[in-house]
C-alpha cells in the first residue's frame, strides 16, 4: 500500500468516525401521554430532536463551589455568634422589619431551590419570549440569591 493510499484511508476513516459520532434523537408521545426518546424512530409520529450540549466551565464550577462553601462557613459562624448572644442584629429590628426580612428570606430560598431543580433557567423578555441564561448568568444569579439568603435569613 502506497503512502498516498494510506493517507486517503486515514482521511476516510476520520470522516466516517466523525459522522458516526453524530447521533439522532427522536421524540414521541404514546397514547398514554408518556414522552419517549430513542436513537431510532420507533413510531411514525416520532420527530427528530436537536439536543444542544456544551462543556462545563470547570474553573467557573470550582469557583462557584468555593463561594458556596465560603457562604456556608460564614453562615455557620454567624449562627454560633447569634446563639452565644454576640452581635445579634435581629434584636435591633422592628417587628415590621423582621417580617420583611422573613419574606425576603423565604423568597430567596425558594429561588435557590428553583435553581437547584430547574434543568434550564430563563428570563422572560418584555415581548414574552424566553431568553435562556448562559452559565455565567446562572452563576451570577445564584450568587445574588445566596447573598440575599445571607442578608435575610437566620
């Protein structure tokens, strides 16, 4: 086999391998309303779905984890300071201010729970369309919610 033939064979193999890595995903709903996914159209009404993936930004994920750990440590320290009666700012608040802080805490915890459970996060634009958040926007939103929890929750 000549070098030219060998190079051609390598190129064809690379092209074939690249094409075989593309998988088609089909989606359909059965008569019971159950959604099914497959790599083959097993029903006539199966529709091809486009699934977009992206790599996780490892540095951003590690930074978010470090920030979450730092927040937990600060909250733990604040809890034990308050438990010991040291620098308790709650004693200086009116009942109305405490109620507002409690509502803000509940809302922030609910939002953080939504972040943990949602597969994709989005914001609604003025025209009613959904704009899905990028990974950086999600990290920023989580940091804001965690700051709100730190400020408003005991």
